[in-house]
C-alpha cells in the first residue's frame, strides 16, 4: 500500500483559496439574509449578531483577496476571521442560553404546533402548563450547546486548517507566479 503523494505548496494555496472563497461568501450571504429577516422582526440583538457575522465573512474574503495578491498576511486575516466568528457565535449562544423566554417562544409558535406539543405532553403523562416551560428551556439549552460545539469544531477546525497550511502557502507565495496563458 503506497502513501499518497505530499500536497505541493501551489496545491495547498489553491485549496486554501477555494475554501476561503466558498466559506467567506456563504457566511456573508447567509448572515446578510438572516440580518434582513431580524431587522423586519425588530430583533436588534440578532441583527447586531448577524452584522458581526457578516464582518467575519468579509474579513475572510479580505484575507482571500490578499492571498490572491500574493500577500501572506491574508492567511492571518482568514484565521482571525474564523476565531472572531467563533467568538460571535459563542456569545450569541450564551446570550440565548442566559436570556431565553419560554413564554415568548410559545407565543410565536403556530397554533397547530402548540396544540400538538400540548397533546404530546398529555400523552407522556405531563401537565402542559407546568412542564412546557421546562421542556422549552431544555430544547433551548440543547440547541445552544450544539451550536457552540458545532461552531467550535467547524470554525476552530477551519482556523487550524488555515494555520497548518501556513508553511505551504508561504512557500507557494514565495515562488515566482506561474506565467499567464497566452491570449
């Protein structure tokens, strides 16, 4: 069984650039759309969080552009953007964990969903009025926990990937740029 050939510096640079472009644009677009929804809803904390997430995506895209200009500091921008995004997500998850309003969420749910949840609580032998807030709080805490863990794995992993590719990326940037194809 033969080992895979090592990743060449120019291949590493191309991969890092492709990942940064895809990740940066997806973060910017999804956060901007989410931010527009929260503006309409008048949810100002969520709007501020969406704005910070857009800034993180723009930071990653800025790093991408710097790497395209053969500036190795672009990698630092991309790593910092991931760590900033991780901090924003953790702060938002903590805020949702700390200031969750079960009655407010219940009021926002459609009537059909409320009826079905109450029916399921009764089937389970629980009192909907007494046990519903605990159930909603539990679901909120699980959601916040999963969000924090998934973001630590994804954003932390992407920051680590960028950092681990640093030497190869710098080697690729130090090499003369490939000649442009003839027109």
